[in-house]
């Protein structure tokens, strides 16, 4: 079966010469959930905007449902729903009208049953007559999602769907994503949050500086990203890692006042208990301990370096 | 052809008009009434008749045109500028619609609104003076063409404008002076000869003259010229819109 989204050497260079997207080649299977991870300005939104028709590609092609996004834009865009990153809503219209507008724009006869279903699914039915400007930020985001869903897209783009939303909405969003996946909808989402990718994605793509560095099965990538660091602050600084602790592959912190222990949360055992016992036996006095998960940015830096090597 | 999208844009734009129906209609009605009081009653009593038409009636076509032009421009320019300003334009750009359908929706709605306003002003004027229309078919043709062409023009301004000041600039700095100097309130023949020649470079003269001819059968310039002028303006606007969409000017990067 042909992939639902087939991107071939798609790139975007703006008039001022800025290359926002280096040639990207990527296929996404029907019903798959792909999370695109990357720091701000990495090109995630550019990729999505180009596929959705908001910006025109500089080179390369892309097919959505077998339809070229430029040559056959009508057929391609009919299949697409887009939830943009910024909350952009007509402020004065009642919620229900903005959904009717979206249905019309996507070439569909008005379908009040679908509108009601979508509004109920997003807990917006009671708010259907409210003007969008009267709604809270979280509610506005729900409206944006409802607008994207009410024409029954087969491919849904979610650009930072959970940036700045409360826990409840995030949970709802994940439920909706799961429901859509069950209905065979393909979902491409961008996110900063590694937990989000972990929670819902099948595959993860990493974008940095306009370049798609890798697309990998979630489980494999998470294993690479699952490293944590235990930092042990010592009461009395040491000159070197004590001989007795050589087996733990410790790193000496700055000024010798702390020891760093890297471990993998996914392993069978982290070795922390044994390490702490060994520290006590070695006669070291602990002042404080804390753990750090490598931040997404650090992981990206790691990936970029790896990529360059 | 995505007619559902055209309808969606049209209804959406008309809703905007209906939300502010009082402001939309009251302001042209009030300003027309004011013009009548000032020009019709105060000045008109000194002028009496121009080419066999009472001054009060003489200024009606010009008044209608002034309101229709400014309303068409402001409605159409705001209609497309606002989505650009608040960002909702993303939905237009990512929808399965052609540029033609977008223009049809926005310009169709703006033309409808300005047409309604023109009709309301004509009705208001009837309260003050007795107006007969000598060439009804031509009157409707002129009115429609002006509604459509100036809505197109407004659409272009809305695309071009990068802030609210620019949005106001053209109507305020260009249209209003041209209409005032275009014989809306006087006959060009009343001017000194040198100024008559200068006036002929003002495109609005041809529009006002033709429109007034359809009411009273008197014109400053031949009616054919007026028709050519309005058709030419419409074509120019269409060409500009075509170019905007072909290049994605200030819409799609």
C-alpha cells in the first residue's frame, strides 16, 4: 500500500535566502502517529506549513493520499486537517459558526451532526454559542482542534498541540489522538515534550536547523534518550574518584566536590543502591544528591554532533 | 469549483456586516442626511438648478457614489486584512480553494454590502427630494460595476496593507478627494475652463458623470467614456488581483 504522506526532497528557502528546510525525504504510513521533535526554529512548522499549503515549497515534491500538494492541491488538502501552533481564531463569531465555516472551506455540505459530535468530543458543546474571544486559552485551543476535525480529515497535523495547555486538555488530546488512530487517521504532531512523543507516537523524527536528522521507531529512540545522571555532592571535596568506586565509572564534578553517575532508567537495575552503599563504605560523606534527565536540547546537541561525525 | 467555500466566505462576511448592521447602515444614512442639510438646503437654496435639475436632486448620484466607493473599499479591504492581522488566514491558505473562489467570496460579499448601502442612501434621498431615474438599466449597471470594481480595489488594498494606517490611507487620501473634486457636488461645466481640463484627468469624473446621466440624462462627459472608464478600472483591478495570486504577494511565502 502506498504511504499516505510521501515527501520527496522537499525544501524551503525564503526570499531572503534563509533555508528553513533542507531537502526532506520522508514517508508516513496510513494510521501512523509520527512525532516531530526539535528545538524552536528547527523547521518543524515550516515542514507542516509547506505540506498544508501555507507556504509553497522551493523544491521537491510531496504527495498526500497520492495527490501532489501543488499540482493537485484540492484533492490533497481535502484530506488534511491542521491545528496551528498559535491560537488564531476569529474573535467575534460564535464557536459553532467557526466550525460551519471550516466545513464549508473544505468543500463539504453543512453537517450539523458532525459538528455536534466534534463539539461534544472536545467538551465544547455547552460553549457552542459563546464568542471565541470569551473563551479561556485552553478552550480556544479546543476550538482550533474542533475546526480541524469537523471535515473528517484523514491526515491530521498538530503543531505543538499541548504547548501551554493544562493537564486535563493534554489528557483529552491524547484520548482524541488515540480515537482518531483507531479510526485510521494519520497524525503528525510536533512537540517539545519528549513525554508526549513517548506517550502517543509510533515513530519519532528529529529536526534541527532545517534538517531531518533521523526518523526512528519510538522504542529505539527512547532507549537512546533514556539516560539519567545522578549527581552526588560531597561534604569534603576529593582529588580523584576513590579506587574503591572504580567499578562504577564515575565522573568527577568540578572542584572535586561532586561525583556524577550516568545510568539508564530502562535497564534491569540502575545500580544506585549498590553505589550508595559503596560510597558509604569508602568513607565519603554525602551532602546532597539529585538526578537530572538529559534535556531535549542536550539530546539534540548530541544527535547533531553524532550526525556531523 | 468549491462552491461550499465561496458560500462559507460569503456568509461569514455577511455575518460580520449583520453583527454591526446599525453602524453599517446608520453611518452612511446619517452622513447622507448631513450632506443634504449642508449642501442641499444651505448651498442649494443659492444655486437652485443645474442643467434643469434641482441642486438637491443633482447631488444624489454623487452622494450615493461617495458612500458606495468608500464602503466597498473599506469592507473588502478590512475583510481580507483582518484574517491576515489575526492569523486566521492560515485556514484560507490550507483549504482546498482556488484564489478565484477566495476573491468571489470576499469581493461578492463586499459588493453586496455596498450595493445595499447604495440602495439605502437612494431611499434616504427620496425623503428629501423627488428623484426619477431616466435610464434604470444603465443606473443598475453602473451601480453594480462600481460596487464590484471598488470591492476588488479594496481587496487589493487589504492584501497590500501591512498595518491599519495603510488600510485607511487610500480611501482617505485618494478616494475622498477624487470624489469631491470629481463633480459629485457640482457640474464640471461650472468650473473655469483651465480647471475643466485638469478635472478630465480625474477618473472619478467619468464615473460620477455616467451615473448621474443614468438618473437625469445630463452628463459632463459622453456616457460611452464613462462606461469605458468603469470597465477599464474593473479590468485593471482584476489584473492586479490575478498578479497578486500568481505571485503570492504578501499572502503566501
